C-alpha cells in the first residue's frame, strides 16, 4: 500500500479517490511506459502511442483482421497518469460522482493504458467506447483471434475488479500464444 506522502496518494487525495481503491478492486499500480512508439492516428484523428512489443502485435493483428475482411481501428492507447487525472477532473466538473467515474474509468496510476500495452479498439461505423461493440464483426473476430496475437479483453462482464464491461479494451500480454 502506498504511503500517504506518495505522489499518487497525494493525487488521489486531491481528486477524492478512496485510499483503499486499489485494494478494494484488486488492482495494482501500473508503471508508466518509458519507451513508446507511434501507432498513427486513432479514429478521432489523434496521435496514439504504445510500447514497442504492443505496437508490433497490434500491427500484425490489425493486418490479419484485414485479411479476413475486418477493419480494426484505435480509439486510444497510452495514457499518462496526468492524462488519466485530467479525465477524472473533467468528469467531476461535469457533475459525476467519484463512484460513477471509478465504475468506468480506472483511477490514475491503476489504468492499464499507463503501461502502453492497452488499446481501446473499434471498427468503422461502430459507436466508440460503447457496449454495442460486442455485436460487431470486429468484436467477434477479436474474441476468436486476439489471444493468438497476445491480446486479452481486460474487463469482461463480471470481472473481479468490478470495472464496467468494456468489450473495446484489450491489453497485450507477451505469451507463448503470440504470433509475434
């Protein structure tokens, strides 16, 4: 557990995040990636970055999907702790409660996006960051193939962390199953 004077603990106090957040959800602090490579633009026209092995696996998986007639697009990839804190602040400014925010967004320091290994994925014509993504051909393709490229869906229904179901959120884990 972090000490009260740890920079992340101070940030959580500032934002109003419960001190036992990580423990209560079974989450560990995620180290920020130190080396990032460009992935190109996401579906919203923003530059995205990932750690090198994730970027290579993404490109290979994206090409394989395209061979099968499936277009996979990025919504987001790496996010710093500071960026995640900004997301929380914007949601607070919109009047959302911390409980509601933490049901759909990891607290700064706990997001897999910090590692440069997590990708939010969509497909052309799909609503971005919506559960309806699970009805898409792209999601079906990911369910059947993503593990072979080292990706796993982090937050399925009923996940132990209590994070809302996110069919779009996939994290790279180097493994023996990976085709990279």
